[in-house]
C-alpha cells in the first residue's frame, strides 16, 4: 500500500485506504464483527501496510472504540488513530455530550480516550454539523485540545461547504490549528459531494476522506436480489445503503460490472478504485476478513482513461445553480472576452 500526505496543511503520512471500524462490535443488533474477526481484519490491514484507522464514539455504542483500543495495544505508534464526536454513544447520552459545542467536545474526547486506551487522538472529527454551534467555538475548541495534548489534528465530517470554508478561514486568520480535512460520502451513486465540498476542500488544501465508496454495498452488485436488499436494509436500519431504485443507478451498476469483468476483479474493487482516482482517501469498512481482502485489491487497480470516462459518464449528475449559469458557453464567452478556448486555466481549484 502507498502513502499520501494528509492534505496540504500537515506532513502526516497516511495509507491510501482507510480502515473504517463501524463494523467492529455487535451492539447494533449483531450486525458487526466479533472480537476475533475484528482482530483478523485489523491484522490483515496492518500487514498490507495500512496505518489509518477510523472509528467514532457512536459506532456500535462505543464498542468499536473499545475494540480498536485493544487492537492497537503495544503498537500504538504504528497507526494514525481517528475518531469523532457529536452523536450519542448510547441511550444514556444526553444533550450535553451531543452536538458540536466545546462542552460536548471536551466530555466526548475524554470518554473516547478511555475507550481507546490511549493518551491522544491523532485526528479528531466533528462527526455531523449540528447547525447551531458557531464555527468560532468549534475552531477554538479544537485548538484548545491540541494545546492540551489530547489531539493532534482536526477535521469536519458531514458539514456543508460554506461551513467548511468558514472554519478553515477562521483557523488560518487566528493562527489556530488548521482544519486538516473533511470526511464526506462519495461514490458512483453519491456524486453530489463533487459540486461544492470537494472543490472547496481541494482549493483550501484540505484532505478528503470518502466514506461509503460502495454505496452501502449496492456497488458490489450482490444486492440485485430483492430479498438480499431487504435484509441489507434491515441491518443498521438501512443506514448508508443506496438501493438500486432508479434506471440511473441500474445503468451505473451495469457499467461497473462490465469494467470489473474487463479488469478481472469484483465490482466493489472498481468502485473503491474510482473514488481513489478522484483524489480522495476511501474508507473501507469490512465486516469479514474476506471482504477486507477484496477491498484491499483496490490499491492495485489503475483504471484506464477509457474505463474511468465510462464510469464518469454513466454516473454523472446534473449540476445545480450557480453552475447552470457558470457552465453556460455564452457566459464563458462573456467573461473571457470571447477567448475561452485560448486561456490556460489552472489545473487545480482556486479559493
């Protein structure tokens, strides 16, 4: 496995595939891996060169963090450990430990450190935007935790692009710890992220970590049986699952299966490799060792330009306003003095 720098504001070296551990534990109605299977998955990921572990206080009612804490024992310095706050851990979690407030942040980080059996969290995410906590409070809270030695880096997960941009700017202007990255859903069946979130993050130098690159499993092709799809929707109450419920999605999966056949790998491998080709760090979240071994094959796949173009085309979605104006050839002509085809534009997004 190769390693990438985590955005442009850190020198942190992380593996190209992230191990998501939401399936470590059995508190969510048994839909997860027990301790033995979790250990097999973790060890195989590490043996493949993986070093980036993603968990959260709310995964499996805290069991995921507990499992990870046991698994990194004796080899803590081999891994970049990331976890999250903002959602409830279990039924006893109240209003003061949820949301994005500094109080919730402090209470949650202490609880996560205990479950993880470590003295620091390498990357701490605000899991979900609560829509009410000022960005000044979140940025200052992260900075305080860094100064206290509780965390090293900070990021935002499931925040709108304008909130991400404001947080990154506030941190820069105030000399606080930078917002290092974002975590977003991104896959062949969820490309809305590409409209604003990914361009904003790339322009601001933030790393992009992509969860659910398999669309909750639909991009493996194994849920084309209606009975299997029903069972998948029952697991985790269907959270994260993107059903094959439109002709567009059917065309995506058909093309994915064709490309996978050409390459000689499973459709899921191609789906993960496609996300990686967009510059994101895909999170793989296997429940079994067999699933992990299949996911890891994505690190060895390079899509041809023609294959990538086919997948891009079949999965494309319409861009909304203001891009309906900005993409209009007439507008491009007006803002370039009629020389749009003679201007060399930068290859990267500009903030």
